[in-house]
C-alpha cells in the first residue's frame, strides 16, 4: 500500500523539521510565522543563483503584516496599554488592518481601521467580513492632514482608551521581524545568505530582517548579507538610498509599498543598493511565478522578486538571495488579474487571463 499514515507523518517531520509533530496551538497567534522558504525555480535557473521567497502569504491573515500586527499588539499588552475589550486604531493599506483585526478577535479587542479608498476591493471586503470598524478616506499625500495615517492618529486620540498601532514609526513592528523572520531565514539557509531584497511600506519587514540578519552574521563571525531596497515607481526611497533625494516620481499599481519619508522603522538601516522596478517588470514575474511554479502572489511580491533577479545578475552565478512573498494574488483579483484594469493602465494582459463573463 502506498503512503501509510506513519510514512506521511514521517515525511512531514523530515520536511518541516518539526520536533514532536503533530502539535497543538493555544491560539491563532501561534500560526503566525514559521513560513517556508521556497526556491523560485525559474529565475534561479535563469540567473544561476538560488533565489528564495519567504512565503508570508501563508500567514493566517494572508500577509507578511500578521507578524507586525502580532508584535505591535503584544508590545502594547506588555506595556499595559491594552486592556480587555480595548480598541486598536490603525491607518493601513489593508493587510496590517487584517492582521490587527484577526489578532484582536483572538484576544478580545476591537479595531478601527482607516484605509485609503483606492486599495483593492478584496482587502476592503475582507476587513468588513471580519468586523473591523472600517473608515475609508480619500487617498492623500502624507503632508496632507487628511492622509489616512493622520486620520487614524486623530481617531485614536479622540477614542477613550484606544491604542494607536502607528506601524510606520512604532519599532515594535521591525523588532517582530528581527526576532522571528530574520532568524527563520538564517536557520532555513544555515546562514548562507548573500543578499536580501525587500520593498518598504513601513520598513518593518526590510529593517527588521536586515538588522536580524546582521545580528546573526555578527554572532557567526561572518560578513552580513547585502541589503537591497526594492522600490516601485512613485516611491522616493530608491533615490534616497542612491543620492539622498527623497522626491518621488511616477506611479505604481502595487499596494502597501513605496514611501516618501524615512519612517521610524527605517532609521539606522544600512543599504548596499536600490532597484527601481516598473510595474510591467513586476507583473511579468508575478504571472510567470503563478503559471510556471504555482505561486499566486500580489504586486509587492513581484517588485521584491524582480529586485532579487536584478541583484542575482549583478552578483553573478552561485549566490543565495532571499526575498519576501508578501501576500497572495487573490487579494488583487479585481486589479492585477483583471484584463479591463490592466488595459486601462496600459499594462500587458496575459493570454490565459479571460475577461469576466
Ligand atoms: N507588501 C504588502 C502587500 C503590504 O501590504 C505591505 C505593508 N503595507 C508591504 C509589502 C510592506 O511591508 P512593510 O510595512 O513591513 O514595509
């Protein structure tokens, strides 16, 4: 007989290196993190490097932001700021709101989520579905008082007992990645990492992983990996890394990334390079990863993988490069995977993608 139960559990134990599998968890928080590091075959073969994606779309809330949400809520609890029944307020492109709301549900809190109305229908619907008190606001630049971040801060100030998550400047965000994401990557590759590429929204993932990999390298007496910023059009950060100029230009259909200020989470991080990635280049990779490797991903993952591919070409064959697969494609069906939307943005429509019936 093929595949007895003990064969299956044996294989799983070996594959995931889980001690004492199967195990139980006390809550959904335990399901955050511990994600696989997946070899991206196509671009690895094309570049002669090994390019790995950290599968953050596998978190319970479907994105890398579950880690920040858990870290921020745990930090507020430890400081005594969050009491049972308390309210967490945040401005977000959506994923942090989803992570915060799910962790809040598990721990007996409520959330008020402020989000620009330009973000994908799917994220908005999901936030409504899980009972967030959702406040959609017009998209405004950070310098404008109506920007979603400032609106969320004011709501937190006006709501008795509320905690403002403040993911951009609250470094509990990056510390979460420094404590979990970075050591996971380090142990998954036994420290053999030459470069890490990542886009920046708050900078929590990028800075936390960069700092955590530097910590681990120092402890092992090795040189730290190269840190490469992956930047979409419309963001000022690549210019800042290269020549200190933060002025943004252009625009992108990607969500949750791009920045025109140095956030608290980004402060003190040393960059070795920056790659400015046009949407068309990111989309081509997203479509290839989905149709050739079965990895359905969102736009920021495409920016990250494109920067990893460019880094591989710059470094030459034989290097190990790690990037982040931030969330899944299903969160953007109405945009990145919608022929009408792509045509409207003058982006190529892949042949397998059919118009809605
Ligand atoms: N990708 C997606 C899809 C996101 O929602 C976000 C967070 N806004 C990021 C990437 C960026 O992550 P970070 O905030 O840690 O920089």
